[in-house]
């Protein structure tokens, strides 16, 4: 099943994707209390919103060996991670499928995209076992981790380099019936393949992160966990970047200058 959020007359609505139409829903699928409204909208032309607004936006870094090796070679990292540790991102950075990524006027140098699979949590978790972590997933979506690298290296935190408005496209929907670790992630810029890698080729898998995180922090329905990327690619205004994860879909966004 594919669950999305779309704008209807400027207001958000949950929906279920069925081939070329979206069936609008009353209530939230995340709390199990949703019913069809009877209304539909065409899939083509739908205004997609981020498929969930997370209570907490968790993010993983350096979770693929090639990305970790790149960070080591450039001096950004001093070691490959030896345990799963999460970071955080800001909801203001989220934007939906089809919406523009806006490159701020002050950004110079590397402005990069990273294609990531995203876990959407479906139940409260505290001190979860590995099996409980596996059972806790409501579904999976796609994220594009956009970064302004000069800001990332200059600032004391990621406050603007990864959290500026529109820097975190997510969508187009949540796929509830897929094994993300058996899929392939492909990143295209203007239809040219810039990166391709096995989605599951991670240093630590999503469930290991959930187990470690919930030793200390309660995770709740709607929380998202972005799982990192294998490769990076440069973006410029005028580009269109597509993140495809087989079994889930394609997240596509144009790049605009501020």
C-alpha cells in the first residue's frame, strides 16, 4: 500500500495511491483510524506534500563504506563509525515531491544531493529488541539530503548547511510493503545517472539504529529515520534531481536559485 499526503484546496489530506488515482482519506493511517472519503484526485498533477510531518526527524551519517571513505579522504571524518548513532534535522527543511529545492544566494562551492531510504515509525518504542524494531516500521519513503558543504565545514553545527528551507525533499509516498534492504538506489540529475548502489549495503541497518536509539529515547509513530547515502552528486540551479529506490518510487525535484 502507498500512503501519501497531498494539498487539496491548499489544505493537507492523507491519501492512498491506487495506480493512477489517489483515494482521499479521513483520519491518519499512522493511528489506524482512517476511512476513505469517497473522493479521488488524479495522480498526475497532484500537489504532493512530505508524506509525514515527523514528531522527531532522525538522520544517520556515514552509514555506507564508500561515503565514509570519502569523508576520511577529505578530512571530514577521522574514523568509520563503529556503532549506530543518530543525529537530527529540522522539519522546516522538508518539502514534497515536485517542489523546488532552493539554493540560497550565499551558497558557494559544493551543493550536493544524497539519495536515502527513510524509515517511518509506526508504534511507540522504548528499549526495543531487534525483532520489535523490525515490526515497528509503518513503511518506507525516499529522502534527498541536500547539503551546502562550505557552510557545513565553516559552521559549528549543521544548522543551515543541512536544515535550510527546502533542503530535505521527502516522498512521494510511504510504501508499506517493501524490503528496503533488497532494493537499489539510483540518483539521476537531468536524467543522467550520477550514483547507483544497493540500498541495503549499510554499515548498520535501520533496525540496529532503532535498537540503539530506543535505549535512551522513545520513538513515536510518525518519527522518521533517514538512513544515509553511498554517494554524493553536485546540483546547480536549472537541474532536476531524481532519487529512485526500486520498490518504492521516484522522488523528483527541480533546483532553483534563490
